[in-house]
C-alpha cells in the first residue's frame, strides 16, 4: 500500500500552497531548494510545512487536495490549527441584500 500526502506550506509572503506527493520529505527538499524555478513556491522561500495528512487511496488524496485548494485562507488556517469544528461555518457564505 502506497501512502500519499496532502500538504500545506506557508510561504515567506504568508500565502499558503497546497500540494500532493507520495514522498513528503523529497518534495519538501524540492520546494526548499527551488528545483522548479517557475513554480509558485520558488520565489516565496523560505517555506514552512504547516499541515499534512496521509492517505492510503491516491484518488481520495487528489480529491482532498482539490477541495482544500478551493478553500478560503480562513478555512485553511482553521484546518492548520486543528479547529475542525469551525470548518463547516467557514464554508458558509453571507450574501448582501
């Protein structure tokens, strides 16, 4: 069984980057050293790993990564902080009348 990881990095400019990998240690090294110079994180170093989750099913990991990428900064921050009870409320939109 191959493990996949969904991870969130906090960049030097305080933005978040969400990614997926099967080798978290190797992928972190690639981000930190700027192996891909045109990537989002290459110009936003140093980076800090602030969240990761393990998945035994790559399809579920891909689904979760896509979901998290659509989340607001506040919702990602709640996930990072472990404030799981706050996640449903952060998904709700308020509409102006």
